[in-house]
């Protein structure tokens, strides 16, 4: 009986963490920050396999939500490669997008490798989460006056890529940082959102691969991990659709109030 209750508790915890990951990965309130806080509150530490699979769920969500754009990026990249001998490989804006995604991914890859040995310290600190949420709040609130009619170029791709790299720290929202940076650089709302979400795919894929490499197969396929995967996927889709509607209305800055309240509460109480 005790074993059944323990198993049920583990499933329930996996479901909660999966839902939180799915919602907060795409809503600009920091998934890593909320997962760190939940693990502190629940007095538990999720396995590398579980963290990888809940991220896999959110990765699948963005691929499904932006499936048409993902297909276009892959097609443009392959067409660009085929045109290399002719000297006109990446001349059009659509063909440049895969290159901008690769360029924007470099900063997070470099910083991620540089901070790899400090992961336990970074992800075990509630203070870092609190400060990170306040930084996210400042970025989000600044979008109240941001936006423009500019298209993506090399400079803006790098700016957004740098914003993504600082989201390694828990409390700093990846979607919040990248969309804010894109809007502040003058990109159109549609362009800012599309690039932010497409840019997340290589970063999440890289993180997923690194985590799965160190995880035994039997651990990856246990029931708790699969519950986390499914719940993060479903809630991730819901969060993406909701966020897109908020951005279309120009109301991204409203999330800053939540981040300020939670950030101050963490710094004051934990």
C-alpha cells in the first residue's frame, strides 16, 4: 500500500512539474526559475532524464505550433546549400533565416559550455531566481514602448541571440528575453515572435541531447518521465497560443507585474 501511494505521489509530482514547465517555458515568466522553486518547496531534485523529457515536451509543442515555419526553414537551408556552387546560396531573406538562427544560437552555446561546471550552484539558488525574475520584469515592461517595422538582419539576430544566452540563469525567461530584445531592436511583432520561437529549437535540442546522453534508457522511459513529457507538451501548446494572442494585442508588458511580485517575494522570504 505504501509503495502504491509513493508511486502515485511521484506521478502527481511529475504531472505538476510538467504542467509548470509547459506553461512557463513559453509564457515569459521563466520555466527554469519556477522549476527550481518547486524543487526547493517539494524538497526534491528531478533527475536529468525527467528534466530532459519535460523540455522535450515543450520542444515538441513549438515544433507543432510553428510546423509550417520549421518546414520553410529546413527547406530554405537545403536550397541554400544546393545553391552554394552558383554563388547565390543565401541571398533572399527566407534563405538567410536559417543562418540567422545558427548565428543566434552561438552565444547560448558558448555561455552554456562556460558555465557547465557551475550548474549546481546556479540552479540551487533561490536568490538567483529572484534577481532573474526582476531582470525579466524590466525587459518585459520596456516592450510597452517597443516595436517597429524592421526586418531581421545579422545585427538583430545577434542581439536576440545574446538575450537568449542570459536566459541560462534561472529566473530570466528565454521567451521574455528574446521577444523583448527583438521588439526593442525594432523588429515587427510577427517577426520578433517567429524568430524567438524558431531560435528556441536548436537551444532546446542541444540541451535535450546533453541531458539524455547521461541518462540510462530505463530511467528515461519510466512512467513519471512520460507523464512529465505529455503534460508539458499539452500545456506548452496552450501557452504558445495564449502568448501569441497577448503579443498581437501589444500586452507583453503585463507579465512584468507578475515577475516583480514573485521576484520580490522570493528575495524577501526564501
